[in-house]
C-alpha cells in the first residue's frame, strides 16, 4: 500500500470547507488543540462565528480566520484566496469537506439542485485544490484531505448523481496523490458511511422521502469517530480511509463482488425501498 510523505497535524495551518456544521465543524474541533491556525469556510457567518467562540473557549491560542464563501458561485474561490492574502495564512492543509446530496430519481430531480450538487462536490473541490496547490507545494510537507463517501463505491439509484460525484472525488484524489507526491503533498480521500449530520435534511427534497436506511445499523458511525479516523489516516499517509469496520468491509465487498451481481442486488433493493414511487 502506498504511503504519502510524513505530514503532522501539529502546528498545521488548515483551510476547512463546509466548516459551519457536521463533519467540517468536527474537523475544526479535533484540529483545534494541535493546529496553529484555521480558516473556516462556509456560507453561514453566524454558524462560523459560533464555532469560533466554541473553539476559542477550549483552544485560546488557536488563530481562527473566517471566510464566508459560496463554493458554487464564481466568486467563491476568489473570496477564499482573498482571505488568505489578507490574513497571510499560508495553508499546509486543505480539507475539502463541503458537499451535498439529493435523494430521489434523476428523472424527477430539480436541474438547479443537480447543478449545485455537481458544482459543489466536483467543480468547487477541484478548483479550490488547483488554486491552493502552489501554497501547499511551498511547504516541506503538506496534505489534502478530500471528503468522499462510501456511496462513491456504488452506482446508487436514488442518489445516482451524488454517488457519481463521490466516485469522482475518490478517483481524483488517488490520481492527484501520485502527481504531487514528489512535492511532498500527501492526499487522502475519506469515504464515510452514513453519518448523522444535517446532510440528510439537505439531501431530502421538499415533500420527498429519506433514502433507504436499511444498512445504517451496520455502516453508521458518529461524526467525531469519522473525523478521528480520517485524521489518523491522513497523518499515517493513507490513500483512502473507510471509517469503521462496517464501511471497510462493505467497500471491500463492493470492490470484489461481480458487477452484475451488484447491479442485481441494487435493483432489488431499489424496487423494495419504494422511496420515490413517483419516479
Ligand atoms: N453525513 C453523511 O452521511 C455523509 C456520508 C458520507 C460523506 N459525507 C460527506 O461529508 C461532507 C460533509 O457533510 P456533512 O455530513 O457534514 O453535511 P452537513 O452537516 O450538511 O454540512 C455541510 C457543510 O457544507 C457547507 N456547504 C454547503 N453548501 C456549500 C456551498 N455552496 N459553499 C460552501 N459551503 C457549503 C455547509 O455550510 P453552509 O450551509 O453554512 O454553507 C456545511 O458546513 C460532504 O462532502 C458529504 O458529502 C457525508
């Protein structure tokens, strides 16, 4: 298994996207005791400010900068670069965490929601990575942590676009890892299973159903444990991390099961779920 150059979270200067809630806020909490500085990025200023107060109450020496930016708009990334310029915070860690889903069939999807999902999960992640690579490469050791998903290992009906975007994120991360290894930039993709955050409320369509949760008992992990395992994997230089034994086993099965068998199983599950009868 390939390992990245050694990167330590101690004293790091991190940019965290989607830091106002869920896994992003948890990344900030767990980095706070060890990091030197963090730039917290999201659209909701009030949520970022309240996280800053919480972090300062336990880590008063931590330097915390906020950046209100919408990563699906053309000025999202320039805003982040502007904040980095203003503050002189030259990051050696990028956590591409912001992401969203959309539960339901493609045929009934709102095209604007589809576009926003692709723009955030793919375009925003790639372009922010591209924009920050020169800064990351200027350090003796840096790292990128891309938040992908176990869903990226499967062609997932009723989350078809979401699963495909996360498949992209994992593939992109593994290729980038090879490209930037000689610059001492480590790249890790973390692929959580279902995690109780606000994600599912955002993914659920107005008046629409939740996704099929039949495997959750086996796959779900709390956000703090997902983040702990992701950061441990990042420091260990791992290419891909599946937090928890359930997702680890599932990813292994999905990789080695015959594709035809997998499609048959997914079709049966889809027919049984009745999540979107109007599809
Ligand atoms: N929860 C799960 O079951 C699960 C499983 C596997 C992978 N993941 C992945 O984990 C990551 C974090 O998700 P989560 O579970 O923590 O969800 P969450 O609680 O909904 O948090 C999403 C974060 O992304 C930010 N965000 C959303 N749209 C944005 C935009 N256009 N520009 C900038 N920031 C934006 C949100 O902040 P604002 O609203 O303030 O902008 C929020 O901080 C995502 O990439 C998701 O795909 C989640």
